[in-house]
C-alpha cells in the first residue's frame, strides 16, 4: 500500500514538472506559484536532489529589484487561467503577478541543505540563495511593516495563501467593486463552483489588483493605499520560521552578519506575535490594521504559528486546541472551526483540510514535543489520500476530495510524511 502511494506521488510530481518548475496542477493552475514551489521542492528531493534546488532557483530568478518575490510566474501563455498577466500588467521581462505569498523558502532551503547527500553542491546552491531570500525577508519588513511593529501585513487575500478564509470577510467588505468590468472566471471551468470563492469575492479580488496596477505596483505606496491590510499570524509565523532557519543556515555557512540580522528580525517578530494571542480562543488571531482591531475568527491561521519557535506554553495550548478539534472532525486540521459561523467543509479555505498546513503544523508540534498530536495529523493526512487521492484539499468531516486533482504539493507532502516522518 505505502509503496503504491509513494509511486503515485512521484508520478504526480513528474507529471506536473515542466523542467525548471512545477505547476500546482494542470488546468486550474498552469503557471509557477511561489509557496507551492518551495514546499514542492521538498517532495522533488525524494526524486532528484538537483531538481529540488532548481525549483527554488527558478522562483528567485524572477525576484523583483525591490526584493519582492511574486506569487505567480507566468512562464508561458495559457488562456485557461484568470487573472492572467495582462490583468496584473507588471511589465516584467517574464510576466509575474505583483502580489507575493507566504515566504516559506527559508525553511525549505534549510531543510534541503540539512538533508543533502551531495554537501558540496548543496553548499554552493544554498550560498547563492541565502542573500536573495534575506532580501525578500527584508523587503517584507520594509514594505509591509512600514511603521516598524515587527509584524507584516498582507494587502490582498491571495497573498495569505488562504484566499477566501472567513478571516477576511469583514475587512473585505470595505473593498468596493465599482469600476470592475466584466470578466470571465476560468477556475470554475476546472473545479466545482461550490468548492471555489464566490463571484462577489472575485470582483473584490480584481478591484484590489486594479488599484495596485494603477499605482504601478510601487511597493512604497501599496501598503498604505490598500483598504485591505491584515496581519495574519500564520503568514507571520511562516516568515519568522524562515528567518530563523535562514539565520541557522547562514551561521553554518559562515555568513555571520546575515545570520545575526535574520535572528534579530525573528526575535522581534516572535515578541510582536504575542499581541495576537487570544486567551478565550486559545489561538492567535488576525489583526485588521485599518480598524486596529483583532479579528475574532477561529481559523487555522491562528494555529499555523506552531510552525514557528513560539513559547512552549503557546505550543502546548495549540496542541490541546488541535486535540479538541480532532474530536469534532475526522481529518485534522480543518481550516476553520466546524462549529463557527460561516464554516463550509468543501469551500476552499472556509473549512477544508490542506496537507501543506498539516505538514507545517505537525513539523512544529513534533519539534516541541507534542508528538501524539503531530502523529494524529500525519495519520489523518495519509487517510485522506487513501480515501480521496491527491486532491488540492478535503472535507475534514467526510473526507470528500475537493478542488483540483493530482496536486503537486499534496503529493510532495505525502512523500515527506512517508519517506521521512514529520520532522527532518
Ligand atoms: C490557491 C491557494 C494558494 C495556492 C494556489 C496554487 O490560490 O489558495 O494557497 O498557492 O492556489 O496552488
């Protein structure tokens, strides 16, 4: 059974491999996506170590001059996706989106390095990537934390990676839809519309893109101009984990200055993250930087911080929270609390379980000694694959596979779970 699953996972990675980058899945997502590539590289490692590094290098070949790494690289034309390069109009040599995504490459590169069998190759490639990743991290603190709070904001739901989370609903109401012309969505031609964001949400997504395009994607202006400015604890935790991992890696590779910088940034961010903790929810919450209020919404965004080196009491509380959720769902971890208003077990980030989230949370919990909870998360993830194949995401109660099929990062995470257990 396990052998067959491993073989199928590798087959999917090969199928979605276009040479120097992978697509998340053919049809629905026909380009290179940022955090998909970082996490998929960990799966590619089990097939071909050299190819794993290439995945991340390709992404950084398209880093912007200001340090930003875009969320989509439109390597070649494809009519089957909306919004395409003409909507973003970022005027890059190879078209890219103008938004970014969760910065998980610092973590991924350290993991690739630690595991490397060819240390010499890994050393050279890690050394070349280090300053680029550091530049991206610095960009975040400059462009998305212009007032020096220690926490970065996202300015579009697509940046969070949790596109239509319930967390954004109230803030998203402030985003108008006037002036958004007619457009044809392509996602609902590839996936069940009941699994996807609504039309109203799509109009707001596009309104924000139009606003940023009107500002020529100038990152010194976008943060303050956006009516949507959210501090997401999950996003920040991913950045903080990456800063710490980059610091460790730089130290090992002899770049002391870079290492000190990244560590200082991470320490400041970890302190600031504490301002998002909710005693009543026993998790972190998002913060709306426009209204200056916490968003009382029990989503997985507040549990992802287990991935970062948070305080032991916080990690223990998150483990207990997940144990409690485990009594209410069959397949951890739901992206939203199933008993909270708005939960929808099949609609994207409003309830479904995602294997990449499971991987990151299990990794942190295992590191912090919460091995029973981590093991349950891994077991549930593998059961989902048996029941529903390598889908994009799954209903946490019924296990119904949702979204796109034969998904790259789902396959990559399965390889990680099966070939090496939850931690490196
Ligand atoms: C969706 C997901 C996002 C992912 C992308 C490609 O937009 O919400 O997290 O990166 O698909 O898989």
